[in-house]
C-alpha cells in the first residue's frame, strides 16, 4: 500500500466519524480547511443532510 492511500483512508475514516474538518486538516498538515472540506466533506454522514431532509415527507 502506498502512503498516500493510507493517509486518504485515515482522513475518510475521520470524516465518517464526524471529526471536524479543521481537525482533519491539522492532522493532514493542510493550512487551509477549504481543501480538506472539498475532498473529504462528502464522506461525513452529515454532508448534504439538510438537502436530504428537504425531501422527507
């Protein structure tokens, strides 16, 4: 396994565990959380939850 894949997997697991993007960014060494959110926010269970809520009866 490549180090990049392990790093990416760790970030996905953190996002799935609802770890704040700012903490994931710090863990990955990102200076700006915008990049982190753009790549990993979609793995959070809360991502687009508001949009999905609009479709519930």
